[in-house]
């Protein structure tokens, strides 16, 4: 009788242990992940080059939209355009990515660009996240000495 109770208790313990486990695979800096994120960033930059700021909204994550209104984003983009000039070209300088697949999935991509503009060049960072099986922009930052002049 004690043996059956011990076996039942051991199986029950094993069941609880397995049900609380998380099974995840993590991928760092894979080339295919960079390529997927870069497609979104390339579309974003094409719209910036054409000054079509109103068409950027579908590329933005829900978190981005929650903290930045369309008006504030347009002001930011127009301010960069006025101070630094139009975008002539952008070149990916370096990048990072971390993709987690499994029971707790997540995806984050950070792309660092050197951007040639008509007045002052800039270093720009585009941060992207996986959202509803799509890659969306979570952050955009522009750094340039021209912003201080």
C-alpha cells in the first residue's frame, strides 16, 4: 500500500514540475532576423525620404502609439528634417537581435544607421519588436551635432 502511495505522489510531483516548465529557444544576432527587421526599417526610411509621415503609422508598435501621438511624431520628424535636411541615403552600421521562441516568445531588434542628410549627417537607431507575428517599430532616435546648432 505504501508503494502505491509513493508512486502516486512521485507521479503527481513530476506532473506539477513539468507543468511549470517553460520551453524556450533563444536566438541572438541571426542574419535572417536582421534581414526581416531591415525590410521594415527600409520601408520606414522610404517614407521618411518622401516626407510621407502620415503613412508611417502602420509600421509603429502599439506601445509606440500609446506613448507618442501622431502629432508629436510628426513634429519630431519635421524638426529633424528642418534642422538636418532631407535624407539622401542611410547605411546600416551595426545591429543586434534577440528572438525567443517557445512558451514565452519575444523578439527585439536594434538597427543602427549612419544617415547622410543634406545639411548634417546623423546616427539613427531604430528599435523594433515582434507584435502579432509582425515586426513593428518601437522606437526611433536621431543623434546629430546639427540638432544643437
